[in-house]
């Protein structure tokens, strides 16, 4: 079932009544630094839970519980607060933010949650998920290994799988996750309309499994100008969307997937996301570790929000395509380009405090 924007917003207002759109900010100093005409940035650090993942994981988790309980809608589910033992467990794998969102969905409904995390997830992110009442299962290996373990547990009847990636193009849960991200896309569309003739020509957006990039490509392309170039940016060590776009299908990227952009450390792209990215003719760009960390510093120095290498990865891609360079020529970047970026999360504490 596909929900409209109003259905999705109504559902999320049931758990976050004070929700308001996050800002789309004009960063002229950053535009000058990058050699382009304009840079605007959507600041998802101000989203509930501190990242764009809040809408996807929370919405999909609550929708799954509605289907399982037979209740009419999310508002009824949240207000009913059934005894915890009567609700199924929400299960997911995560690099950190999706697990936090699914744990929050379970907490809102009074349901159990179990989140599978690989060893590379920083302790601060683990603590944030546990603080929402979720059971944490540590998995050896990579994010992709955690995905396999979570899917296996759900297949054994241990709970409802709330994945943000799937091999099935029509997976309903992944569709719900991307519908949540789509609400952010609609906010951007509303905000871009105010800009009139200064609509963006390029979207530089980071990818883990590709869900955000797909949701934005689908949601905002009609509000872009010119050739409407969608550029997916990934760490060199975990470029699963780039590999898939080259191969024409999802392919597994080998290796440890380690990157300072921890939220993007994924080895296999989501097929529902790829279907959309193929349709929009998306391009892929990979960036190294130094570029990722430098983008965080550059963003702050040019008046942007504090974020992480994951949150600044789109900017790292733009900085790798300065006008006149071969990547810029390939992607049509010049001094007249207008670029949309997303800071996907705020900074995460690294000390002893959660």
C-alpha cells in the first residue's frame, strides 16, 4: 500500500506533535568556495533523533505494527499502548541511525525491539539505541553480516523485520522507509518553490544502501532545473551503489567497508532504491577518507551546520568536482551550477556520555 504525503505526515505527527520542517539554508560562502553559483543545504541534524533516518525507520516500524495488530492506523496504535508482551518484536540491522529509529518506533508503541549491530558501530551510537529500550545483538563482520542475521531471526518467527534494504523491488517495509524519507523530499520541494528561477541543477546526495538518494531523486527532480543531475556520493571503501550503477544490478562490494562515514559503510545496495536511481539516470561518485573529513571542516568554515563525515559526504563529492576538472565536465558542473546538499545527521558524542 502506498501512502500519500498527508497520510505519512499525520502518522508522524502522532508521535512528534511539534514536528516542523527542517531548514533549507542558502550557503553563499560555500558556493564561492566550490566555484558554483549557489549551494543550498537541507539540515537534517535538526530532525527528531538527529538524522533523516527518523522518519523512515519510525514510520516503517509503526506501519508494520499496525498491519500485525489489525489496528486502523498509527495514531490508534500509539494511543492504545497494548501490553508489551502482546506486540511483536521489531527487528532490524543498522549502522546506527536506522536502528535508533526502529527502537524509537517500538518505544512509541510499547513494543520490544532488537537491533543487530556490527562491531564497527561506535559505542555512543550503541548506547543511544539501548537507551530506547532495544535489545542489542552484536554481530561479527560488517553491516551486511548484520543484515543477514536480522533477516534470519525474522524468518524464524522472532519478530517483524524492519529493513531499509531489500532484494525485492516491491518490499513493502522498504517502501514505507522510503515513504518516510519522501516527506523530507516534499519539504525540500516546498522550500525550493520559493527560490523560483534559482532551482538547483544538481543534487549531490550520500548513499549507504541508496534509500535516501532514491527518495530524493523521486521526490525533487521535478523541482530541479536544467539537466537535473542526481549524483550519488559514497566512500571509496563502500561504494555499493556505484558498483550497482555500473553493473546494472545490485552487486556485493567486498572488503571490510570501513570508513569515517560510518553510516555509509554498506556493501550491497537496495534493489528498490536502485530501481528508482536507474530511472532517474543517477551518476555515482566515490570519495576518499581525507575528502570526507575535510568536508566536515569546510562546511563549518563556510557557515554550515556541524555534522559528521557521513553527513558531509555529499559536499565531499561536490568538492571533488570543482569547475574545470574532469569529474566536473562529466557531471556538467560549472560556475553557473546550483547545487542541493543534505547534511544527513548531527555530530554524535564520542566520549563516555551517551
